[in-house]
């Protein structure tokens, strides 16, 4: 099931468990927020709103309140001694969609538990610290030996006498 909702002047197509950045919203990390301006609800059958779908809401959990990268606006008018530099960092809210609700249902106030990833397979038996250090020092010594030697510098030759240029007529 998916939905298209509107917030902060933009529209987002989402499904359950999607994570996205939206314009700053009120709410602390861990809170549930609702979006009531749902434009489309899809799944087995698609419901289009005119302009919104009545009774449909999208519930999301606030993950973080943060600021985006710095954007620098630099304006220069050449030959006028005029320069202006402004920096700006947009604030955004990182959210995870928890559920898409229809028929006027209310979101559960509790954040559903996320399925945990399976633990990674244990790494093979590691060498002891002494063996690792010894192998590293041997590798460094081999690299030092493998460097090509610099060629010896030869004496510079005396500059050769200038030859007359081939352009133009030879002198008589």
C-alpha cells in the first residue's frame, strides 16, 4: 500500500517503513506525527482525492531534527566593488512512515518495534597481536626494499653552438 501526501509545499509518495526528509515539523524524536493532506491512496485499488482523500491519514515517527548542508549565496557585480555572501542551512525533520490509515482510523500512539537484523557470522580466528605486528613490520620492510633506486645524475653537457635559422635567405 502506498500514499501521496503533502507537507511543506511538497508532495511525497511513501509506503510503510520509508524514511524521508521533510521540511521542519514540530515534534521530538520518538513522537508520532500525522499528515492529513493525503492526495492519493493506492494498493489493490487506487483512491484519488478531490483534492484530498477524506478520512485518510499518514502516520510517521520522528527520527531526528537536523540541518542540511550549508548553501552559500554569493553575488558579485563586476566592476562595481559590490559583493554579498550569505550562508544558509535548511532545517529538516527525518521521519519514518509507520502506517497509512483510511476510513478515519487513528494511528497507534506506540511506535511499532522494528525487526532486528540477523547477527553477522563470527569472523574467523584472528591472529595474535604479536603475529600481526610482526607481519606488518615485514611488509613495511619489503616495501622499502622494493623502491626503485634513483638514477645517478650525469654532468650537464656544454650548450651546442647555435645554428643559423632556416628561415630567410642565407647571407653571402
